[in-house]
């Protein structure tokens, strides 16, 4: 008997447990809210129920799933190693810090830890949109070692979000330059727009650029920047109040495409 493993995921704010074979392919999933085990292969019924045994909370219905949507079919055929949905906010920084934590004593705080704190704060704000027809993805790898900090997909469209740590500092935005505290100004808005353009190319859809400023003491935007929103991390929830432009099926299809690692190899 091939060993099966159970992988928990969240979808629309609801938990699902996927049952995978040793090759990473899904053979079933358990929807707790519907109390239903959906089998992709009837001959694995006993194995699946045995693997799910510790997780079942009561009587369940067992049987083949309804006809999957294209987005669900893409999710079911996606190998776990290529699925970016489980990435935590700042995933790349977490891995980098685990590999090289740096000296125990430093004269100045490690900038990677500040960047990680910013991405975690922004990621938490975007994850709070889940359940309202939105999906958020984090730390999406791009060719050349670059990455998209966050991508959020929902009824109002697609938003590529870059986090900026600015705790207790003044942030001055004069497109394309961004000045944090007393540091030298950097053309950060060009980078944010470039991230959104690469995401748009990968997904063949319009992607809006967002710079999320975390914990700034003051945020001054001299003039509305071109093709980009500059928001505090506490204002990101406002994205959910923008007008709807995408149908639920479009949101699901774009999310299925964006979570696939191969989608980002061509940008």
C-alpha cells in the first residue's frame, strides 16, 4: 500500500485537507464544512479514509467530486513543489535568515529583519481579505533572483504590493524617488511599477502597482504618482472596497495561474 499524506490548505477562508500520494499528486480532499470526502480514484477509498482518520470529526459523505472547474482542475494537477500558495509573507527572507543569521552582536539592526517585519505586516493585512472573494500570494520568485513581495487577486482586480519598512520615520514620495527618514532617496517607484509590469506579463492581465508603507510616523506624497498607489499598511483593507471588475470565475482562474511556479519563469 502506498503511503498517503494529508496537507491542510485554506480556500475562501475555509479549511480543506488534501490527500496526496508519494509522488505529490492529489488523490482526494476532505471538505470539513460540507462533511464530504471527494475521491479522485475509487480504488484508493480505504487508503484515503485511513489517512484522514485522525482528522474526521463526524459522519462524512464519501464519493467522487462534482465536475471540477478549470481552476480546481489546475489546483488538483499542480505538484506541491510548484505550488506557491503555501509561501509565508517574506518566505525568501525567512529562508535567507535561517541559512545565514549573521553575527550575534551587531552595531546596527540587520536590514533583512526589518524588511521581513514589513512583509509580514503587509502579508497579514492582505490575508485578512481572504474570505471575501480575494486570494493573496507571497514572496513569488522571479528570474534573476528578484521576487514579487505580495500579489492579491480579488473582485477589484490584481494588485502587486511591495512592502517598505519605515517604523517611526517620515516617508517622502516624489515620483519616482522615495526618501525614508534621513536616508538617501531611492527611485523605488520604478521598481514597484516594474514588478507590476512583470506580473502583468506573466498573467496576461492588468496588474496595479502598490507601495505599502509600514508604520511610518508621517507619509508625504508630493503629487499623485503615475500608475501606482502609495498606501499605509493599515489602509490595505480599502482595496476590498474598490469597484468590482473581475467575476469570481476569473479570480479563481488567475489565482490558479499565479500560484504555479512555472508561470513566473517566463518574465
